[in-house]
C-alpha cells in the first residue's frame, strides 16, 4: 500500500470504484473517464510500478484477467474489438503510477479508434449499469 496512490485507495475501499472483478491478486474496475463506455482498468492489489519493476507472476496473472475482461466486454457489451494498453512514465502518457492495463471495448462504425479521447458517463447509474453487465459476464 502506497498512502499517496489513488489506485491503492481503490484496492482498499478508501475510494469508490465501479468494480467488475476481484481476486486475491488483482482487481478490475471501470475507468472514470472512459475512451469508450465499458473501458476497464486491471490492476494488482499490491503497489508495483513501472512494468519493469513488476514481478513476472503478477504480470502473467494480470494479463489473464485482461483476457477474461475482454471476453466479458464481447459477451456483455457486444464489443467487436478490444484495445489493451499499458503506459509507463509521464512521457508515455501515464498519469497514475500504479501499474494498470486499460481494456477498451471497440465497436464497428466507431470512427475514433486511433485517438485517446476520454468520454463521460451520463451519471453514476449509467456507469454502474455497465459495471453490472460486465460483472455478470465475468461470473
Ligand atoms: P494512465 O494515463 O495510463 O495512467 O491511466 C490512468 C487512468 O486512470 C485514466 O484513464 C483515468 O481516467 C483513470 N482514473 C483516474 N482516477 C480514477 C478513479 N478514481 N476511478 C477510475 N478511474 C480513474
Ligand atoms: Zn498503488
């Protein structure tokens, strides 16, 4: 636990999140500023950063959760494609220094797949309904 880290606070329920998955090593929750609605972040419970300082067994586990989340986005949201992204360092666009994988559902006809443009959920009800659908598909 890093006291200054917002993702450690989310792990420890000191900050709210729309959680879609958790296990002994990892959790997954909706990105608050999604590139597409249903955009999920997969993070380890323990604070590691960057990828080069993260143990191989943690990375292997995280990528297996990423795979399951992607399958749930296809099943629950009807995603036609998925982007997986992971940034290290400010110059790479990283804002939160606790390793995380972005899992972004993509849809046929979407024109902006090359851009990283954040969107907003209409309200917390809409956000929770996306989380609920993905959560159900992960069971
Ligand atoms: P990165 O730029 O790769 O570090 O991504 C950090 C991501 O965390 C951004 O896409 C933010 O929208 C997201 N984020 C920041 N704070 C929160 C939060 N409290 N709950 C959910 N997502 C968050
Ligand atoms: Zn942390």
